């Protein structure tokens, strides 16, 4: 597959031919179930769009039955930015229902396969985006990351996935899961493409009050030769699988060989991240999902009266995982438990943020695993608790609002990709991309 950089240099005719070929290729690989639709807007370079980002006049369902039939009335800001920069939204890609999940198994459109092993998950929730890019069925894609949903599927599918600093990219037109954690980001074949797409979608937007209004760009200053100080976290990776430990060791050697300084740091026990994240995310999700009542959006199941219409619509429209989280969110926000759970989670969030800040007093970047294992088989994370625990390496980054980038490092003995992530200070995407470019060159991963 041609890279985003190469695609941006094609003529209009070449692009149109390329899109025709791409359509047939997607058709020929339908089994993968990465795409749920192959609409196209405009004449630009095709970019696959996760099913929770609004594209005017396209269906947008967040992988949920409750939103089937809903047509987006406007473009998300990121879509306007794509169109302004010679890119085209091209194709809807699959996702876990309302971005809740780590495997893309909970979509109303069925499972997406991992392009490296058809019996394994592509990761989630942006599994369709990752599988499309990983299978050579997309030049690049947009995903969203609330607790790892860009970085983890990127790692499982052998591609690059980047979560920007909270506030960098407008959330206007993104279906909200947990508003204080959600960010849209690029999913690409390599680090340079991620930087190009990141530059295009980031920046100020008056339509999102949490947008930081920063417009500095990375690509003009991209520099793989900077010598950086990079923290590694020996205590953090103790519970990772041998595949991940091996990739970690390989990355450390590669970074040293490239002239970076490696220092050992200790990160607080990740078990607190899980609790703080699942309390915060479900509390916010409960509030955000209250709007799906059968009256304003999508699917309605008529009842005898208004209350029964709400009840039937939500009972039949939401899947099990979404219902579980609505219940959990209501519980942690309820009057008797608010202080014990929600307030405590917010305090823990601050402690996590401070723990990162302390490490960043002395280093430029942190090297961390993305997931404890390679992509699991379908059904392996069927127990919700196992699934939540598999997020240990990604969610603290969202709780602290930091930028992070996951890139492929190696393949294990079964030829499955293993990715790792670099994490940077808030708004220091420049150093993140510079370091990632250097690491990418140093490990020379073969797709
Ligand atoms: N797996 C995490 C969750 O289910 C993260 C999902 C995401 O980042 N959207 O909440």
C-alpha cells in the first residue's frame, strides 16, 4: 500500500484510479470485516473513518443498534480539516459499540479479524481502523482513544497509532464516550504519516470548549537525530508476557544504539489506574449516553407511553457491555457512593498525573508496553474483568491527558506483531514524533 505521503503527491487521475483499485481490494477482503461501508466524499486521498466520527450525510452509529438509521447532519471538525487539506473521508470502519471495549467484538456489524491471524482480535475499540491499515486496505485511518483504543489495536495489527494530548484535536462531531478522556488520532503505516495526519487534524477550534487552541505543527521540524533522555519502567513490565518483555529489551538496545540516554524510573502500581479509569469512564459514559432515548436520534422502539418507549428503546438498542457500563456509571455517581467512588477516582487521577510529571522532570519520553500480550484469540477476553485488566498500560496516559504513540517493534515466534508506546509531556508532540521516528528507524520492523 502506498503511504499517505506518497498518496498526497498523486494527480487527480491517479488518485481516482487508486480509489477504484482500493474499492475492489476492500471488496475482495470482505471477510476481514474492517469496513462497514465504502462511501466517499470529495476527490482527495482516501482516509478510513471510525464509525463514531460524523461525516455529513453519512450514517454514524458508533457500532450500535440504537443509532442505526441516524444520518449525520454536519461534519466533525476533523473531517472539515481533512477536506481542507486534500484528503477524503473514504469508508466507515468497524468499532466496539460506543468505543467500549478492547477487541471490536461488541459491534452490531460483527467481529473484525486481525489481518495477521484470522482467529485473533484486531484490538479495540478502533479495530476496524487498525485492521484496514494493517491489511493494506487503507492508506491511513482515524480512530479515537479514550483508554487506549488507538494505540492497542495499532499494536495488535502492526501499525502506528497516536493519541494526541487532551485538547489538541477538536472533539466536535465525535460521539462522546468519556468526554474528559476522548481524543481523535491518526492510525497509519509509519511514523511520518502519523505526523502528517496529526498536523492536519490538530489545532484550534472554537466549537470545542476543551480545545487548547494550539496550532503549532510537527512536520516542519521533524528530526530523528535529536538525542533524548528516555525513561524505562522495569517495575511496570513485570507482569507483561515474554513477547512484550522481549520487544521491550529490543527497543531499549535500539534506542541506546541510536544515541539516546536510557534511565530507569519507577511508575506507581498500575492497578489503581484500572479503578480510577473505569469509574471515571463509566460515570461520564452514563451521562453521555442518556441522550439516546429513541426520541432524538436513530432507532425507536415504540411503547404504550413515553416511559415505555425510553425503556424499550434502550433495552433493545444497547448491547450488554454498554448496559453494564451504564449501570456501573450510575452506581458510582449515586448519592451514597459518589464520594467513595467518583471523588476518590478523581483524586487518584491527580496522583497519576503527578507521578508522570515527576518522571518528566528528568526525561523527555517514557517507553512503555501497550498491552500485556499480543492480540488474543476471539473470546479470550470474554470475561469483562479480564478485558478491563488488559488496559493497564494505556489508560493512565488518558487519565493524565498526555500524548502517546504506539509503533510496531517486532514479531513473536508465531509471526504476530508486538508494539510499544512512547509517552511525552502534554503538548510536546514534537518530541514524541522525533523520538518515535528514531525508534522506528532503529528497530527496522518488517511488516
Ligand atoms: N478498552 C477501554 C475501554 O473499554 C478503552 C476504550 C477506548 O479507548 N475507547 O474503555
